[in-house]
């Protein structure tokens, strides 16, 4: 599996990956995350404009997507019921992790890639996204508290500092 920066010609394949990921979420009991057309093509294109949209390819097929964006992340400016492990150093944030259901190990590849570019990574997820919570904890992230998205929705926030 290889990771590369996403191109505008990838958008159709990326949107297929997003739909597949929504199916995984719904089948695992996560009924509320990524509703109402989110993430849209506009969101994906915005990731790309910031050079933060990435695809995972396996044998030339796009099987995953994620955003890897530099700070500041506006929704991370306030954290409730906890605190960030480090709130001084610059960080990157990982958003919109998605993959096809027949592909495994995507999260590990993403985290390895991210830590090859930064040692301070933050990530958040919906309280019903048990699969993502499992992967986040399995990869050494520490639960830090609750953040609120721009629309007010709560997310569980995590951070990992690599030595």
C-alpha cells in the first residue's frame, strides 16, 4: 500500500471511499457521524488546496483517504473535561480517515506516514465510532477531552507525542 497526495482527478474515487466508510460506520452502530453529505467534494478539494489530502493506493486502486493538516485547528482551541498533552508546540491533525471495507491496516499506514512528518499529532472522533476509538488507542494516542466542531457537535479528542 502506498500513500500519495490526492489529485483533483481522484475526487470521484475518494467519494466512493467515503461512501464505503459510511457503510462501515452504520453497520458498526455509528449512525450519526458523517451525515448530511459530509464530507463533501468541496471539503475534499479544500484538503487538496492545502496540500493535506492523501490517498492510499493498493495495486493502483484508491482504497483509502485521509487529511493531514497543519495547526492551528480552530475547533481544537478549546478543550473541555481535560487538556492537551502539549498545547505549546505546533502539531498536525488527522481528519476524514476512510477506507474500503475489504482493505485492512489502513490506520497503521496512515499513522506511520503522519509520524514520519511530525512528532505531535492530534485526532478526534465521534463517541459512537468505536472502530476509530479502538485504532486511536491501539496506536498510542492519549484521550485528552472533548472538543466541539463548528456546528457544536462533540468529539472525543486525542493526542500523541512521538519521542
